[in-house]
């Protein structure tokens, strides 16, 4: 995983290298379970 820009303590950008949409969907699903996460 490559770390991206960290604009402030409430936002974070990261990149999963050589991974496809299957892993991304699992991450998105998990993050959506948390009501404090905004996508």
C-alpha cells in the first residue's frame, strides 16, 4: 500500500497497488459499516 496525501487529521488518501476491484469492494463495504466514515 502506498500512502498518499494527508491533508488533515480527518482525511487520508491511500493507494492499493496491483489489487483489483474485488478488494476495493470489500474495503468499501467495511468502511460503509462505520457511520463516522464519509466516502
